């Protein structure tokens, strides 16, 4: 039985979170996205951005037996940067982390929003989220990243 704990991230966690996010992007997103879009995700979730979110006090780490297996951030009523290490996906860890993030938000706001990638969409639908808008971010070479804005 794994001992699970969710705690607020601190600045010392920056590189661990960054590594987890990058490994998750590479393993979980590469079957669905081109390298150019993967590069966008890597840049969007760079060390500086992760560090800034940690300093805002709204980034959390999910630990199993003392090791970081997941992370999630929120800003106002929006959940962002939820990643579970690939070795721990499909085991309920994402739901545990989402329960925590949603509870933090719902203390102050009546609804939760997020932007979903292709890979996360079924997970969020199963959690009761619904599509609000399909959106895209233009990238170089006439590419774009399509995502879905969702609410619960």
C-alpha cells in the first residue's frame, strides 16, 4: 500500500516538477501531437514558469512513499498543469489530485475551469466537466494547438 500525501510545492521542488512534466509530455503526448506541438508544451511548462507558479503558492505535489508522482496548479478558478508520472497513470492518482485542486477552488468560486489537451479530455468528462469552447493557439509553420476549455 502506497502512502499518499498532497502538499504545497516549494521552490526546491521546481526541477523535480519540471522533470515529471517533461517526461509526462514526452510519453503521453507524443502519440497524439507533432514534435512542434510537443516543443510548445515543453516551452510553456519551462522551469521559470513552474517556479513562478510555485512562488504564487498554488502548486501542489502528490507524493507516493515520499516520491513525486503528480503535480497540479490552479490560478483563481482555473486548474492548470496537472500531470501524473506515466508509471502512475490510470491508478486513481489524477483523481486524488483533482479532488484536492477542485476543493481549493470551490472554497472561493462557484465553478472550476480548465483547458484540456486531447489526452486529458476523456478523464475530465468522466469527472463531470463539460465543453465550453474549442480554442487554438497559433504556432509557427501554420500549425496550431487545439484544446478544449471545460467547466464543472
